[in-house]
C-alpha cells in the first residue's frame, strides 16, 4: 500500500476510538473541506464559461467569476420584476374589496368545474 493509504487507514482507526461527538466533528470538517474544494473548482473553472457570452479579450480579463454571477443574478431579478412586478404593483394598488370579489369568482368557477367533473 502507498503511504497515503496507510496514513488514511490509520487515521480512520484512530477516529473509531474517539467519542461520537469527535467523530461527527471530523466528518463535518471533511465534508466542509470537500464542499469548499468543489465550490472552488466550480467557481474558477466552470463559471466563466457558463456566464460569459461572446466578449472581447479586455472584457474577459476584467470579469471575475463573481462579477459574472452578480450580473446574471441582477439580470434575472430585472427580468422577474419586468414580468411579475407589474402584477404585484397592480395588486398593491387595488383595494381589498375587489380582491375579495375576484377570489369569490375564482372559487365559484373552481367549484363549478369540480361539480361538472364529478357528474
């Protein structure tokens, strides 16, 4: 066996003799480290290719992965507000009485549809 494998097996045997809390702490540290390494790989290798569109060399040099992520999240938020924001503002501007009337209409339609399906 290689030196790394022997050290790993020895560390596992040592961990087995520890208390349950210590074993959970070791597992948490290992899982956190592994997750952090995967995040770094994703952030610095895959993210620029995913978010960069055709850009000039100077633009690619100035955009870090986090700037690209920020731009994409901002763009998604702007799109959301364009599509849904108007509906939210309309609901905020309407009085509760008209909302109750609308609710009752939708409720009666659903009940009518349900009764026709049952018959």
